[in-house]
């Protein structure tokens, strides 16, 4: 037993009734004095848990979240937690084509502006998401029967309009999203089918011209582990770079289950850094079978912590973005039957084990201790 523990016990002695070890109200004062005296001696200062954004920035990365426009507008607790906790935000849906340009040439930036304004007011970075995707496209576009030349012009104008509007306020963009099929070849879909493979290089070039300062990313899911998709993504990035296409980063979405191992993600990221691009975890969530129990939530917590450790140790990993921060606002239950509880906070915004484990993973610099860790 060390000296600190001995002092602590001696100081606490009067507070305890011999025999039943029950705390007496009139003896709380010596106990309080004991705690105040001994904790600093043990290096345990009574400090509040720092928010994720501070812990992350102290380690040189950002922790962000997807933001839904509805709750941001309507829910004060959602706003408060968002502003306090995160250093970066990604509009979950507000910058998708169907939201931004619901009719040709008629732009609606209401929701996106609300999110970007909030971010600017709260000193948060913004990840723009997303310009070239085969989903969330409006009917006028997919059903318009446009020829190649006209469609290229439509895409170019859309990219220029959106990037120009947010120049200086959105520093990172997911220019293209989910462009690969599971076998690692370019995905068949609206853009490839209509414009051919050059659409991708052109999109990045138009984006660079519209906002030369912005960091331009390719965002993908299912490439978090070694395999055909990660290989295809690497070949694609290598090819784009060889053509001089201005691509600055690759985003790994990381929508996973609590049973998923992310053991290969660090190596995959390293390979991309070797190609000369930044990497980021862009849409992390960890779904569990419902009803969630202590075991699955514990596993989920470990996956979140592991993801943070991977990003902290991988070269050029700039940020971790979670895809929603409360179970009250998450896409998972709508898309994965029988699954949910995928985020850091429960539906009442109370911290889950995943939140605590993430803070600890972020805080684990050699000179700092995670004083608030839960068992
Ligand atoms: O979470 C998003 C959900 O609200 C939308 O309905 C859906 C379709 O636009 O997109 C979800 O976000 C996706 C993201 O944009 C790209 N990667 C997969 C995400 C989950 O489907």
C-alpha cells in the first residue's frame, strides 16, 4: 500500500462507523476534507471532462459530426451539445443535390446556410458533403434526358455555384462520394453511365478552379479493410494523381457493426498517405443489435476508441467525423432493421460508454491521464 493510500485511509477513518461502514451525515465534513487533500496528492485534480473538440485538437486532429438541419433548427439541447463538443461539422443531407438545387438553376441554401453559419459562430470547421453522388439526385436531373454536353455543363455549374458560395467557409469537400463498386471498379450509376469515366477528373478540376483553397476529397465506404475495394480505391487515386487531378484526400466512411474489427484500417490509411493524399474517417457509426445491452455497448465503445487510435497514429489522418452524435438522430434504425444505438450519446444526450472510451482514446497522450474514465 502506498503512502497516499495510507494518508487517505487515516483521514477517512472518522467518517466511517466501525462495524457497518455506513456514512454519517455529521461526519461528511472530514471526508470532504480528506478527498480535497488527498486527490491532488495522487495527481487526481478535480477537473471536468474536456469536450471532444479540445481533446482532439490537442492531438492535432479534429472530431466532427454529421448535422441534421431539422434538429439544429428546432432543438436547443442538440444545438448546445453540438457547439460545445465538436470541432467540425458535416451537413448530413443539406448540401446534397436534391436539397440544394431542387429545380434546375433554382438553388435553396436555407438548411446549408443554417449549418454553416452555426459552425462559423462556434469556431467549427465544415466538411462539405457532397457534389457528385449517384443518390439524392432530383428528378429533373435524372429524368431530364440531357445529352452529354448539356449534362457536363449542368454538373460544372452546380459544382461552381456551391463551392463559390461557401468559399472561405467550407475548407474541405467530399467532391465525389461512393464512386466504386464492391469489386473496386468504377460504379455503374448516373454519372458514369451518362458521362463516362472522365466525369470524376473533371469534377475535381472544376472544384479546384472554383475554390483553390479547399481540400478536395474522394469519399468511400467499405474500403476500411484490405480487399478489392481498398485496392481499387488506391489504384484510382494513383491514376488520378498521375493525371494531375487535384485530389487532396480520401475519406473512409466507416459505417460498421459493434462486431467489426478495424484492425486493417491503419495499414490501409498508410498506403493512401504514401500516395500523397490526406485521409480521414468521415462517417463513423457503430450499430448494435437492438435491444442494446452492456456487452454490445462495451464492444461498440471499443470500436470507437480503436478508430480514434488508428487516426491518431496514421500519417496524414486529419479528422474523425461521427455520423450523428445522438441515437435520437441517426440514419441507422431506418436503414438496418433490428439495429440502432449507433452513436456516442443516447437519445437523451447522455454519454454512452462509447463517448467515454473515445475521450480516453483521444486523451491518451504520454503526458496526460484519462481521469474521467469509466470502468
Ligand atoms: O444519413 C443520411 C440520410 O439522412 C439520408 O437519407 C441518406 C440519403 O441521402 O444519406 C445518409 O447519409 C449517407 C451519406 O450521405 C453517404 N454515405 C452513407 C450515409 C448513410 O447512408
